[in-house]
């Protein structure tokens, strides 16, 4: 793997405590060999930035909540004016929780394993009665976009773009299948917290965990970052749209900020819920269902929605 040299770190200047410097560079973003939304692969250049070495944890989010008294989206009742057609029971404080079905189900219907659970939130990730007391070092989940923005403002940081996130996740291995190389389990070693077995029925937990894992339990990539792949999906700041709309075959795009066109569509039609790009896959990604445990993988996430497998990490860009 390609790691940071001491010269790289010196050239970055003094950065925020605990954050990792990612030197700028050009890489091939996306993939032409997997899901259609990842194509086309296209050259992108990003400037250097500092990034959190791991996703924001429950303990870190708890400090933010104590300092600001922030109430997350999942802990608030939904505004009926924004969802005029919603059933009343869907407007109470709740969030989406993965629940493994007890019988075979079609993999084309995510509602077979996702349940909207009243009382599920970052403190109670599996719903009422669950707790994070023994999980201070697990990634915080059940955070909607507004919660991520609020935390970033408090921390004096920002959310990475999709290209910044993917560049960091690759760890210097441009074009590699995974963040650690081209084999899912080199020498039989699990490199990330994913699903083993028959999703969504049975997870054999060969990697050591069912559900989220404490951050840093799997090897770091070439930049010293952990959990860029698996464990939890991570928010990025890009509005979701096809790579074909933001890439240019003729040239390299520098520091793209994806999705302005998509954002304008939502601005014209308030009934549409805006979506941002989430990256990295989660502990629910499995070979028989969601093979998105790769840096190129991407999915659209509604900004008003939180789930039990989505978190975030932040960056700081050097002052220009």
C-alpha cells in the first residue's frame, strides 16, 4: 500500500488534532465493472485535505449533544406539512432499523428487512430498550443530513465531497478493487465489517461482528484510515446524480462538487426529497446482495432519512 511519507505530512502544515493529511492527486473515480451508477470511470483531481481517521463515534456525538443540546431528526416528530400524504403513525419520532426476516424473502424488496421503528435513534440504535452504553467506540448511526451539518458546524469541519471521500478511501491504490488491493480476503483475512452468509437471513459473522463494530478493528488503508469500507455507510456532501452528468471524457475534472443540476430539480419540485451520495458500504453488504464494499460504490440517500447503518466522518480543507 502507498502510505504518507514524513515529507507529505510536513508539507501539509499543522493540522487538526487526530486528523490525517491526504495529499492531493489525480485518480480514476468510479468503476466500469460493477453497478451502473458507478460508471463511467473518469479522471478526477482533488486538492489535499485533512480527514477524520475513523467515522464519528457514539462518544464523540454524545459530547456534541451535551454541548449543544441538539435533537436529531429521528428524535423529532415529522412536520405533517412536509409529508401531507403520510399516515399519522409515520410522523412520530422514528428511524429505519435493519431486522433480519425469519423466512426467505425476495432480494428486490428492501422493505422485507427495513422497518420504521418508533423510538429508534442514535441512543437506541435498535429501537426502545437498546442502548449505546457499551458501544461508545462504535460509529454513531441514525443521523440524517441535518444532524451531520449541525455536528460539522460545531466541530469546525465540513463533510467531504464524493471525490474527496473516494480518493481518501483508495489509500493511494488507484484503480484497485478494494481499499486494500484486489482480493476481498487476502490470505483469508477479513479487511472490513461486512456480511458473510445468506443476506438477509443469516450472518455467519466470520469477520467477528454482527452489526456495527468498534472503529479500528480492521486494518487501516494506505493513508492510515480505518472503516472507510464496511461498518457503516458514510454521508458525503454531493447531491446524487449520474457520473455521466459530472464527468468529461475530454479532460480531468478538478475538485468536483457533484449534483448542482440534481439539486435544482428538487428546488423546482418541493415534493421530491433531495438525495446525497453515501459511500463505503456497511456491515449489511454481502456477496449475494450488495457488493458495495468498494471505494467506487455509491448510493443515493434521502436527506431526511436516518438508518441503523449510516454514519459520517469529516474533513478540513487548508485555508487558501
